[in-house]
């Protein structure tokens, strides 16, 4: 009898109100499906306590991160960063994130988004933590920040580009600015998804699996709330695109996630 492959969901908002009623059942289903560890990215101060409480209840499988999401950057961005900086000295975090730039929802605070992103990159390198980067319709602005960082720092960041949807050219360009992996989620299973054309050209050891639960549910569950149990569908799509055994995709992405986030076996 073949063993169930083991997976890591490197991006799941399990503390979201969408899971308020049944998070324990969600975790049980995921573990039964072979998803053994979960990275929980932060958004802002409004949800950080719920995030950390869930991780404290499941220290063997849920790992907390902290960061100011670009869509949460507003008039109080300095206060938000001050809270993050204080929290960084209070407990172990496994990444700084979800951070980055978002020009889709609003560009009102784009200059502030860039400054917030830069400062959090600095903290990550200082503390030897990976970053979880959100990028949406702000590619050139992102490279402006990364170029500034490269000019001002000797060490380059490491981390993952969450929900990566770029071209192979963007992939190669990103690699000039740090040691980056690329998170692949449910979008890869959608018809006409551009990332499906890029995945075959990205080395497997640069890919990580993620759900972004409760968002971006993969086929065949699209339209439902997303949850970590669906990770195997994403792994199967990568295996298909790269013409590799599913077990190889599972083993490699799990190993790379543990290395990047310094997770226990």
C-alpha cells in the first residue's frame, strides 16, 4: 500500500473569520490528506492575535508570521509598523509577511506601500527571516524597491513570491535580487491561467505549494471556500505541467518549505 505524500501549505489564512466555526475540522481534514504543516501569514494588527492564538493551540503544525499587507497600508502605517517591530522581539516568527505591493485595489498609498515594503525587507534580513511577498499590478514599483535594497544592503533577502503569476522573464529578473521561491496555488488549475505556461520552466526546487485559504480555490472545488485539504490538486497540476511523478513534487516542495521556513521535520 502506497503511503500518502506529505505536504506543507505555505500560505493559509486559517485564522480568517471564514474558518471561525470549524477550524479544528479543517485542520483534521487537512492532516488526514497528508498536509502536515501550515504557514500562517500576517495581514495587520487587527488579526495578529487570532493568528498567534491558533498557532499556540497547534504548535506542532501551525507556524506564525507577521507583516503589514500592502492593502492594509493606510494613514496609520507608521503605527502598524511600530507594533510589528515590537512584536518581533516577543516570540519566534517563521517569516515576515505577507508584505509587498498591490496596485490593483488602490494606488492611493503606493509611495507608503513601497516604504513599508522596504522597511520590512530590512527587518527580515536583520533577523535572518524569509519574506512572503504579495505582488499585484505593481511589478515595476516592486523592482524599484528591490533595486534600492540591493544598493543599500550587503545581504539580499530570501523568501517566497506568494501566488506567483509572472512570466519566465519576470522569474529570472526576480532571481537577481535574492534567494526566492515561488508559491503556486489554485490559479494554476484554472483554464487560461498564464502561470501554467511558466511553471514548466521554473525548477521544481524553486516551487512551493500554497492555498491562500480561504481564497483562490483550485479546480475541481472552485466556487467553494478554499482550505488546505485541496493542496494535492495543486501538486497534481504541477506534476502534470512538469511531467513528473506526484511523489517527486510532494517530496521536493515539502523539503524546500522546511528549509526556507526552518521548520521541524
